[in-house]
C-alpha cells in the first residue's frame, strides 16, 4: 500500500491560497516528488509550467494563470502588457489572452502562445493590484502598444490613459525612449496625435480625413471661450480661421442620454457665430469623399460670415 502524505489540506492551503505552487515549495513542505508526479499523471493535479503545479483537476482561473506564470518566471518577475494595463483600470485594452511577463536580462524562460517572456535590463517600478505585482502604468501601456498590430487599438489605449489623466504624453514618450525601440514607431505617431488633441479613434479618423481634404489647419478638442472668459464649448475639431466647428457624435462620447446636452452645446456655439458641422463617425469611413465635400461646403458658409470673436485655447 502506498504511503500517505503527511501534508494536510490545511498545509497546502496555507502554502498556496490559489492552489498554485512551485514543486520545490511542495517538496520543502513534505510532499515526495513521486507523490507530486503521481497526482499529475492521474489528472488530480496539473503542471501548467515546468516546476509549477496547479493543485486541481479543473481549468485554471485567470488569477491562477497569472500566479503560475509568475512562479515559472521566477523571483523579480513583473506582470506587464495588456493584463497589467487592465489592472490599472484602463478599459480600452486590446484583447490579448497572452500574459506578458518581464524578467531580469540573464534569466531564460521559454515563451508560449499564452505567455510572452521578455528579458530586460530595465525592470520597471511596480505597484500591487489584487495581490499581483505589476509594472507601473507607463510601462504597461508602452509594452502593450509595442505588441499591438492594429493602429486603432494603440490609439484607443493611449488616448484613454491620457484623457483620464492617468499619465501624460511626455511620460509615455520618456518610457518609449528609455526601452526597446522595437515596435514603437506607431506608438510615437499616436503620441504626437494625442498631444495635438486627438482623444478617440473617431477623432483619429477625422484627423486623417482632414489631412486629405486640403482644408486649413484644424485644432482638435480646443477650448472655446467667450470674450468675457466664460467657457463656451470644446468641439471635436475647430478651424479658427473661419470659426468652423466639427462634431463627431460617437455613441461612446455622445450617448442618447446626452442628446440634450449636445444640442445645447451646439446651440451655444451657433449663438456665438460658430458654424457647426456634425457627422457620425461611421460616415468618416464609409463616405469619406462626401464628408469632405460637406466640410468644404460648411467651410465656405463660415468663410462668408463674420469670424466669431472667441478665445481659442489648445486641448488640455
């Protein structure tokens, strides 16, 4: 008859509350290596990574996956990338199930489809979120952007981080300059756009379309004030030369419950002599030629009228 383990369930729970532990830690607790191997062979336990045991037969939770990956990657490993960005509270994070873990430069760990292990000489400062040590927000955002193929995904992530005042363009640029330059070209372009006032994917489409239109310089998300200094509005785009405002009524930033606020804002601008042209973001992609024609028509209308006497400040 096989010898029973002297390690109790309470001992295992105290060692590994998430039921994830290194083999070495289980052996140090009193479990024999052959006992551990037998439980894995029987399906009672699992071995998600070399040297790491998941002490259950069912699929792991996300927290267990993270714990197992960090144990596998070793001491000083830091969670970065999309999962870290989500744990910082960002919502517009590209969908990516793979975990991104940073390890000291001299450590070798194998990457897998569900795990990106990056060796670095610049382990970032960390914060703890839900019991997990993660990279500071700037590193998490830059690491995510470097490995995101879709430009719109990078813009959405960066714009959210800056718009919610979680970080700044300068801090993100500093992080991008300090680390690996691989994969940062698109990020740098987008940081320039965000510095110029772009705050959403729809506004990025608008910037691209305006650049092709031949219209005079447009400011994005400027702050318009009346001559007495009182705040008027912050349109998505504004051509100060003639007093033309451009509004993109995206469902995200202009939901149905805000229709009255939007109508009042437009009415306030019109009352001050601003010509306002409104488009749904989808039309910027599906009817770009017609949208440009409409922009030019409204521009000529604004050009025929007195320019509004407003104080125009750049995006905050």
